[in-house]
């Protein structure tokens, strides 16, 4: 895996998350920036700026990277929409208009408080609009993820348990699609081998670890993508069985043991 430089600290978390996802896809493709440029139509220098956080990649570049990394672009593009908005907000700065000495004289004193109140109201309205749009985009991302997972689970004829989604789209029961590739086991939810997982974390990586724990004989309970007490105890049992440091955290050595062809 490439050794990436640390991203700028001033990046918004949504922009940071998008760039990290793109870096993972590049690592998975094992392409250089020049090869990536040949495959996507965006120059190597452009990709260097995108992946270092110095420029926001356009939607088409994100979609091209998703295709190269063999990933469904729906979630990545939804994340890009939020990141693009955050990127624009972070670079919007008010500019002072030059003083016009021929302009209309200042308004009478009794009109100035009214104008100040009007400016405050307009600013507050703009803030409310931005927050509303952000909330709507975040809801759209989560709705897209839940619908995509539900569609995959319903179409899987060998699913061990059907995906269940309540009216609020929570909880989700993930399906383990175990398969062996190059001497390693995968459950079809994540191909990571180094992401650290611990208490209170959620997501596809947690569900992947839960599937592999179940296969290794350390059942973590439901495959719900939530790292809770049952999952932690299952991790500790598996670590003890494999002679690993028992810390209840899914670290790189634990991932390696989980993905081995022959379970301990």
C-alpha cells in the first residue's frame, strides 16, 4: 500500500473522508498516477492535487476512480456532493467593495437599526438554508446506502439471513458472502486488512470482521455492522485462540488471522 502524506488539517471531515476513499481505490488498483491519468483522462498532476487535498476532484473523476476500483459509484458520488458543498463553503470569503465617495449619502440614523436587523435576518436565513441542504444530503447518502445493501441482500440466493430495514432504516442485518481469493477469505463487504476497529465503531468494515469472526468460530452475534460488547468478546476469543495480543481491537495482525484460509 502507498505511503500517503498526511492530509491538510484544515480540510472538512467530509472532504477528508472522500480523499481517503479515493486513495484506497488507487491503492487497490495498483496504478501509478500516470497510469491513472491514461485510464481516466485527467492528468497525473491533477490526480496528485486531488489525492493530496489541494484540489477537489470533479464528479467525473470520482466516478472514473470508482469504476477502476470496481466499486459501486453511488455512495462515492453522494459523498462527493457533500464534500463539494463543504469545499465551496470553506473557500467563500466576503470581499469589501471599494468605497464609493459619490454614492448616496448615509441613511438617516433612525433607518440604520432597521438595516442592521435586515442584514442579521438575511444572514440567519442563509445559515438555515445551508444547514437544511446539508441535512438533506446526509439523509440521501444514508438512504442510498441502506437501499443498496437491501437490494444486494434480496438478490443473494444463499443469504444466511434477510436484510431487515425498519421505517427509519435502522437496524440493518448484513449478509456474509464468503469466498476465498488468493488464499484469503472475504465476506463481500470490505477488502481492508489494516483498518483499526474498536468499541462504538460502525460500518461495512465492522460487518466484514463480524462475518469472518463467525466463520472462525467466535460468533459475535448479529452481523449488524456495530462494534458492541458481543463483537469485542468475540474478537478477544479469536485473538486468544490464535496467540495474538488480546486487546479486543481488530488490528492488522487480527485481520490477517481472520482472513487466513485455515481458521485456527
